[in-house]
């Protein structure tokens, strides 16, 4: 899925008057494909294999929320995900 297709899908969801939820990050999921350096992949694989409560999806979601929060995102769902991950909720 191209980036503009992702934006279009998100825009259509945001404009839907019936779309309402408490935690938007848990409701809508999309698949991402990205190339990452081998060192990051190995680190991610090692972390996940040593922490049974984590999987690839949770790790990536946490990393994105962390990045967005630390770079000024004011979206409540991003903040909630970031804080939940910090306190392991």
C-alpha cells in the first residue's frame, strides 16, 4: 500500500461521522512494510524472544508512539499508547 493510499484510508475514516472510539490506535490496524538495518532486526528479534509479553506488532507500535510523542504529537491516542507502554499497562 502506497503512502498516499494510507493517507486516503485514514482521511476517509476520520471523516466518517459514525467512527468514534476511545483508543483509536487499538481500533484500526494497517500493515507496514519497511526495510530496517540488520542490527535493528536482530535486536528486535532478540528482545521479542526474551520477552513473552511482546510481539513484533506491539514493539513497532510502541516505537512509533514513542517517536511521535517525543517529537511533539498532541494526539491523545498516541500519548495514551506511549504512557501505557512506559508503565507496562
